């Protein structure tokens, strides 16, 4: 099995790669894509090779059509046809809609939505030959408005719909497409938030499972979706958030077991 993972050197991307390696999928080859060569990419490749995986690194900007094509072509040269494309590359950024520049809006959509479209198009001929799958990492911010992140929620919502559209158009050709929506996940990018003990505790209190997610939680969800166990799963969005997105109603004053507000 040959899998191409974009955004592989980030916390969630690396977690996904490590889970795939530890699951020892048959004759697994991982091609991991990053925006640049360097220590992080080399460290990931070495870690994957230490786990017994044939790992290759490719470098390019997934928001550029020529780079997306180049990443896929290089992956095919290294490991043959793709059985799965996992799109992790993306980014959030603060910015209220009233203050958001067009450039910021476009950049957020380019990173989170356009990049998946470009990678999917580039990988389409190969995935069609293998009856492969696409899994994209969305966000619970794509299911609910995230105040102060004006472009991020719309971009992730668009990504979820893009993948549902791909599932309908490419499903008859044997290509499954799904998304995973992580909740709060502790990664190097968010580590500074969890260094504050009070903030960490308050966040954990919002999660019915009582803990913050780990990158491997997302990795196991991706592993399922690209495996034969999910061969009849297409166009679905798997929310992996410990139940936090559905926790809102429990915070409304006056619910059963909760004292009403005093007049």
C-alpha cells in the first residue's frame, strides 16, 4: 500500500504517519510531503524508517497547481500508484471578518480548501487505477462558527462539502472520499496553551471524555477510513473531538440537574 500524506511534519500529520506505520499495513510505503526540506522532515522520515516503513520525502507548496502535480508525480516515481491520499496541510489564523483583508481570506481558503482540490485532481488518475481513497483533515470549526477566526470556519466548511462532492462524483469510479474533524488536539503548535494549568483544566472540563485529544487519536480515525474496514464508507465526516461539539446544550442554565439563574 502506498499513501501520500501532505502536511506530514505538523503535529497531527506526524501522528497520522506514525499510526499508519505502527499498524503495519501490508507492504506500506509512505510518501510524506512538506513545504520545505529541513530537520523536521528528515526527523520524521528517520522515525518512520525506524518503524520499518519505506518512507520518502517530497517538497512543494500544495496551494500551487504545478507543485501539487509535481508532488504526486514524484510520489508515483518513488512508490508507484497511490492507494490513499491524506490531506493534512492547512492552517488557522485569527482575524475578525470586519478587519480581515482579502489576502488573508484567500490565503486561508488556499491552504485549507484549494490545496485539497489541487491534490485530489493531481492524484485522481492514480487513485482511479487503484480504487483508492482520499481523507482530508477538516475541523470542528467547519461545523460551527468560530468567532474571531473569520475565514477558517468557512474554509473548513467548504472543505467538508468539497469532499462530499468528490465522494459523489468519484465514488462511481471506485474512489472513496471522507473527512475527519478533530476537536482540541495537543500538538507542538498548541502546546503553549496547555502550559497554562488553568486553561488546560478549563478546556478538559468542556470535553465529556475529560481529556484533550492526541495526534494519534486522529491517526487511528484516518487509518480506519483508508482501510478495507471502511470500504463502504464514502462522503462521511468523522468527528473526533471527545464529544465537545455536542456539549453545548449541557452548558445552558436551567437544564435538569443544574440550578436555575437567580433573578
